[in-house]
């Protein structure tokens, strides 16, 4: 049997207790390390976010940190707590040194850029009061009687007239946005990251002081460097949405407006103060006749709806409660479940699932986490009836009020898109109910569908007027099918304007690019002709007349060019554009305004070559091109508005008015 060897450590003899004296045996052979008792910090730094603790991640508030000082390291960790008294979330960190601190906000940790706030001293420990306070909001724009999310363009957030952030809207029917690296000093097209965001964090209080000067600007095109450098308080007040932070903060206390209630086969609505049958019917997407038919107690014309009455809005005898799926985050990809993944769970194809949920047909990518999808095919039986109702939000967005909460805004317009660039607000958006929604541009109007879809060969593609006061930089292409056979597309019809774009003989498209190119060319020609005037014309009498005409034309061209290149210089109110040309040579541009059935011929700019040819009586000159254009416009106007008045402003008055629009003051000399 194998016996293991006994190994003895060489050169070391075991120590036996007998060698130690009793004193040595009781002696401690090491000094214990004494723990340092750090004093508890007496100060704290608190940030207040106007939302519940559960909503904090939804709002993507980013990452905050306190800058390093000579006395204290930078601080990045925060304790989260909920303040029930203020209905907000507090982020608190301990502070050792009572000194002014600089707070920074990043969109995510170490993203490479941050926004710094004013220096502010910490609070005494236990105060639980925000030094800086913020409110997450979502900007929206108005289309007729609804609000929607723009899917094209840029948002700009200004505080005290300085840019805080520029947001690039993702586009392709997606309303989320990315953050650019633009700062208060310089614009940039580079992105902070590819991360997408849905909310803007407004500054509510900085160092305990309420921030009163704050704007959000929405533009379909990026700001130019020239405009950006010259942005002022006056410019922002005229062009951007001025935020009333008190109204935004108070909106968090608004009550939910009563909505219709669906229970099994029936949809009902409880009558509220100031409700009428007509108002209820319009809001619920049915006619007054249909509403009365469902509620026979109101068949008597004298019978009015009383507060608290319960009305039937919809009744479906064939109703079957559908089975629904709530969209989750996929554990495999950490992204939203795909249509294929969801469909596979219920033995459906992605195409079949999309057919059951037709609201996503226009753009399936709009599906978001938290949205509910119909799975049961029985839903398609009732959807034929349900889609007939195109509801309005329970709050009237056409009034002066521009701050709302999400729960009172969404509706079911029957489509995802309100127009080519604006997505309707739907319940499926999965936005916290108390989120403030700001109507930052309340002047957009939708284009009514034309019953005629014929496109003549001599009708160019027009441009949609996006605001009541037409500004050429805000025009959007009109699909040819919306231009009727007469070449007229009626865009806006309300108490301010009845606006049309009229197409003349010209086969050229009336586009912003075209107008810019034409005016620039004409302006350059006018200037060149004026500079070489004596070389071209010898007759003093003729030259003075021609010089006057060319000078006027040059002034108009320069005015138009200035407005087109920088719309901030003044608003263009022209609601009728007509153009006359010979082959590819544009001879005259005429612009006019229609207001409440009357028309003012505002501006007629002629090609300098045509002016020179006319005054020189050169063969081939087309005399009176502007007059011909004006006459045709007047004739078309008279056909549409027999009782309308035509007011032609003297050209000197036009020039004076245009200069005023550009910001020049009239001399008192």
C-alpha cells in the first residue's frame, strides 16, 4: 500500500506555545485600522422634474451632473424621489461644500456635449426643494380642428433669446426627432447621436427664478446662418411660439374632459356644460340627425340636452369584444417587437396583422411600444362601422388657448396623416395623460379634396399655403389631383382669406425655386442695365422714363429677393400668383391679395429685357405684358366674385408698404 510522504517546510521550525510567556500570548500583534468617520454632508442639490417617478424614463430627461470645483469632485449620482405635494419627481444629491455649483445636462452619459445652467448654491439638507425645475412637453401644430405631430422640419428651443437645442425631425412619417450639435453660437448639421426623442424639456425655474422668456420655433427648413446670427427678441416674438411657462405648469392640474365610453355593443356620452346636440354630433363624428335617431327622446325640436344626460353615440348589435395585443420590447433585440414577431405569436402573417389594423397601413413603422393591436379577425366585422366616425378632440383647439394636456387632445380622425407632413394625434401614441401639449403653430389649414382630378397639360403643380398670411418659404407642393380642370386650386376658405392659386398660360411650374431664380436674374439684369444706361440709350426723354421703370423694377426685385431669402424681413400676403411667359422666358410676375371677397393688385414685376424692348420700341417686344396679366387676373376674379371690389394700389404706395413690411420706418421730413 502506498504511504504518502510527509513534507516538512525546510529551515522553519514550528513555534510552540511553550516558548511564549503569558504576557506575549495575550499581546495583540497588529494595530487595528480605525475607520474614519466622515461628517454627513450638510447640503443637497435638488432638480425638480414636473412628472411622476413612473413617467421619468418616458420623458427621456437625459443625464445631469454637477461640475467639479476646486473644493469638490464632479457629482453624477442622484437619488430619485416623488413629491406628492407638487406632483413632481426630485433628483437629489449630497453636497459637502456650500459654494456655487454649475449643473450640466447631457442627453445621455458622456455624449460629448452638454448644456450648462447658471451657477447656484445648494440647499440646506432636508429642504427637498428644486433649485432648477423643468417641464417635459410635446410641441404640436394645428391642422383645421385637430392638432398633429409634424414629420418634417426642425424644432428650435430658445431661452432668453439664445438657442438651447436644435431638433431635427426624423421624417418619413416619423414624428420623433434627433438632437443636433447646434449651440447658442453656431448652427451645426451634425447629430449628437442617432438616438430619437419625443419630448422637449422646458426650463421652468433656474436658481429658483421662473424663466419667463422662452420660445419654440418650428420650421420646415433649417435656419440659415444669416437668419440665426440676426435673431433677436423681436424676431422670436414675431416668428416663434412664445411660451407662457405659468400656463404650461398649471396645465398639469387640468381635469380630464369627459369622453365617450364604450361598453360592449354601445358607445355613450354624458352631456357636459355648454354642450348642444349639434356640438356633440360634430365632436363624435356623426350628423345631428344620426344622433337624434339613436336618442329618440330628442326627436322633439324643442327638447334640449341637459347636463348629465347619457346619449347613445354608436350601437353595434353584431359587436364581439376583440382580442388585443399590447406591443412590447423584444428581449432578443431590446427594440420594439416587429410586425412579424407579433403576427407569429398568433399564427398570422405580418400582412394579415396589418390588414386587421388598417390604421397603420400608410406607415407600419409608426407602431410604438405600448400600442394595442387587434388580433381577433372579428374586429374587421365591426371596423366597417366604427371607421365611419371621425371624431374631434373634446377640447376646441381653434380658440386662443394653446396649452393642453394629452388626455384631452387625441381623437380618431380615421387616418394616421392629417396631411402629407402631419400625423394625427391618436390614443395609440402612448403618451402620459398629463403631458402638456403646446400648439406652437395654430395657423395651418388642411387642403380640401377636389372632386375633379383632371390635370391639363398647361397646368403646373401648385403650392399649398400653410399659413393664413402666405409666406413663400412655407409653401408645400399640391398633388396634381387637387388642382381642378380650370387650373384653380382653392386652398383656404375662412373669415380671413379665400385663397387660390391661379395658373396662367405658362407651362412652367410656379415654384419657389422658379420665382427665386427669376427674380435674381431680373434683379441682376436691372442693375447691369442701370449701370450701363448711357451706353444703351441716347434719348434723354426716353431714358428718364425707362430709368424710372427699371429702377422701380429693380427695387421690387430686390424687395422680393430679400423676402424670399430671408422671410423674417417681412410677411408676404400675396394670395394669388399668376405668371405670363413666352416660351421659357418669364415676362411678368403678378401678385395680389384676396380679402373677404375683395382683391388688391399688389405687385407686378416685369422682365427688364421686356421693359427695355418696350421703351425702345424694338420689334418683337411684347408691350403691356404686365397689363395683360393684370387684366386676365381681374377677369378671373370677377367670374368668381361678381360683387367683389378690385382695389389697385398706386405703385408708389406699394413700394412704401413693402418697405414698411421690411422694417423701415417712414421718414417724417
